[in-house]
């Protein structure tokens, strides 16, 4: 066995994946120590157990891009189905207001049902984003 100590500069409750960074860092480091025996998909599956302990929810929305890199779609968490998306070179700036909310609290305040018109708009935007990434269309990404 081995012990893991994690030092990170992502504030817990910041909304930018603190618990996912810890879970991914731990499984990737452990995998490296034992000779890279596991696939990226298996690492995400293991990291989901850490995310469950940290946030109370077994999800891969932040874990998949941490381990796979870049943009990913998580089609399903059970069974785990991750789609990697090729994308053009781009630079991203994260602007974060200094507020704190845990993932479990944020998910608890979300409505259980979404109006159809909102769901359709979101599906359309997601489809447009995937198409824009595939085509390198920065204008569509910005819209």
C-alpha cells in the first residue's frame, strides 16, 4: 500500500472541480506507481468512487476531462460511456467570484424538472457547441 497527500490550490466549493482534481490526481498517481495498468475509462470509474465520497454523487462530468483531457461528453455514468471531442487550439480564462458552494448543495437546489423549451434550448446549444468544436468555428462557439 501507499499513502497519498494532496496539495492543491483549488478552493473546495469553488465550482471548478476541487473534488474531481483530488480524485483524479489520486487515481492517476496510484496508476503510475503500479505501472500504468488501467485505462483512462477505468481510472474515471475509480475516481467516481472518490467523487461519491467527496460530493455525495457518483458523477463523471468533471472527472472525464481531467483524465482524458480536453472536451468530453459523459453519455452515461452507469454504464460509464465517455465521448472525446476533438477541438481546435484555444485558450480559456476562468473568472471566479469568491463564493463557496458544495457540489451536493448546488445539485440540491437545482429543479427536478426542466421546462421543455429550456431543455430544447440547452440541447440545441450543446449540439452547436459540439459542431463548433469539431469544425473549429469560433464564431459559433461564441454564439
